């Protein structure tokens, strides 16, 4: 055939080819060696993909040819020169000039660019000019700037059935815009699902660290949302005009609702800010036990702090708790309790002791107390506390504490007796002969016997009044 003029008239290459690329393979003869089921492939690059071609082969005089011819098909992204995106040579049966075949387009990167088609017959050289390939109307729905619109639940579904780290969809914005921008008037803007890996993965490579990897906003307009996406290099950032900026929850067996980790110096792993009238952080836990605390803090560095409170980020510290558990408070410490107490063991049964009992040091064991039973006892130590403001000597445990809280200083309800005369405010008090009760000390009580000063009055009998415990 070499040297014999041959003409190829492509009847419907552009139409059929892009029906194959954009929709499904056109019906026609199966390519040689094509396995059953190949017709269901989309014709996109990345596998054994076939693009249908039909045409008319004639000689230089326009007479249709018959027989078997070797046809080489090539696809380019330029009209002249360049390197073929893909090339395929087939032995094609021609009858009355007409032929129908397929191009094997494995690894032919068809991605919406303008393409040009060429054909070579029996090695006679590529025919010129190359044929400009028009997109069929439905293929326009995938061109840049196209809009895919419908009323159904799923308008566009991109799915990868491969194993391992095979991405179903990648969006890349090399300029200053968004890789993906999604709006929803009555539903979810973006829904991402993965059976065995990450459902949605987002990166930002902004060298100025000004923009988040993922930004979510719920507001009445994009104009409300947009100012909050700038100047914040968070991995995930959320803003809401109506409710929560971010809402995270987990099931009963999950690890947690939020996992936050930072690797930079003085960079917070979790940043919460409220510019309105509410809370920056609201935490609720319905489980009991120290391991199920509403807020559980772990400090892995002995030089760090558990908690720091300041007037601004890295500003003037107002209070903190260091890694040893020691607290520092610039403005003092205030509590609803009323005394300082020590947790101490008791002589006998704990059930025999009540708040307000006057106590003395027990001679039976170290760090043990018992009820006072005699007047002017020099072993007086304090009062069974009703509500201590500070409780020292108690271990950190969820189990009931052993012993009782003994108020050593401060204001505490105290059992008193009028056996040494009526008690008036300001009177010095000492132990009495009534077990667990204090009485008026009178003039010049012996040194070491004073329990404290009366803040209330008792005219007769026994009762309970407030006492300032000041041992002397």
C-alpha cells in the first residue's frame, strides 16, 4: 500500500469518542482481545480503556476501499507537532470503505483539554491536518466553569473502588482561591465517606499560615463567613452565626469527641474564643469517677503547668496550678467553706462522732482524736468540721475518706454547754465535762486550754453556736 494515496473520512469520531469519555462506550464491534464486561468501562484514562472510532476509507479518487488495513491512531493536545498523548495501531476490516474500531487509550490523559486526532494508514505517514475534536454537549458538564445541577439527592458521585490510599476525588487550588467551595440551601454542602480510611482530608500550604485547612461556616451569607476564614492557620476552623462554631460528638465506645494536638512552641492544641456573651468552652459529662471527669488534665512535662489563667494570650498570669499540684492565685483564694481542717483518725467508731464535736488529742495512737470529756483539757485540738474550706491530709481518692475533718482554725459550728455560766459573744471557750462540748472559760484559763472565741450566745443548757477556733 505504500505510496498509494488513501483518504480517511472520519464520520463521527468526535461524537462517539466523547460519548465514550463522558458517558459510556458506544455500541459496536468488540475490540480484538477485549474481555467480557469491558463495555461497562467509562473509557477514562488509567486502565485498559477503549475509545470507539468510525470512519470511511477511500482512495485518492474517492472510491471506497475493501480489505484489511493497518491503521495507527494518535491523540494530541496540540494541532501540530508535539508528543502523542496516546497511540494505538489496529488491523481494521474495511467494507465498502466503512470501518468501525476502537482506540486503546491506556494512560491517555484525557482531562478536558482540547484534543486533536490523527490517523496513519499502512505506515504512509500521519495525515494532515489533524482533526479537531469537538466535545459532545453532555461532555461540557465536566469542562472548567461548568455547572452540574439537578433536583435529585446525589447530583455528582465520584467513587474509587481501589484498595489502599486510592483517592476518589482530589481538588487542588494552586492560586489564592478555594480548592472546594460548597453551599447548601437545604442539606449538607459536602458529604465525604470512607470505609477504611480518611473521609475528608484537607491541606493548606499557605507559607504565611493565614488560612485553615478546613473552614466551616453557618451564616446567612458568604459575606458574613468570609472575614473569619482569613488570618487563621488552624487545621479546622468553624464559625456559626446561629449556634456552635464546631460541634463534635462520639459514641459510647469511641475515643472522644475532639482530639487536638500541637507541635509548635507556645501554640495551643485547642483554641476556643467567644466574642459574644456566652462561654468559650462548655463541657458536660454524665459519667462518674475520676477517670470520667468533665475536664481531665495531663501534664507530661515536669516544668509545665496544669492550668494557667491570664488577662490575654501569654499575658499577665492571674492564677495557675503547676505540675506538682501547687496553686498560685494573685487575688487570693475564696471558698464557700469556713475553716481549715485536717483529716484525722478517730478513737472508736466514726459513726459515734458528729459535726460540732469538741475534740482532743488521743493518747492511743499518732494523729488520732477523740471526744473531749473533762473541763480545761490541755490536749484540746479543734472541732469536728461541718464544711471545711480547705481539707489537708486527705488522699486523692474516689472512695470514702477514713477518719473525720478536724477544724484547727477558722469559723465552725461548735457544740457548747452553759455549765460554767451563760456564753456571750467574745467569751473564751474551753472543754467542758459534757462530752464533745465547750464551755465559757471564765477569767485566766490555764495556758493551752483555750479552744477559741464565741461568736454566738447560749443562756442555758446545751446548743450549737459559731466559734472562731484559735487554739492558745
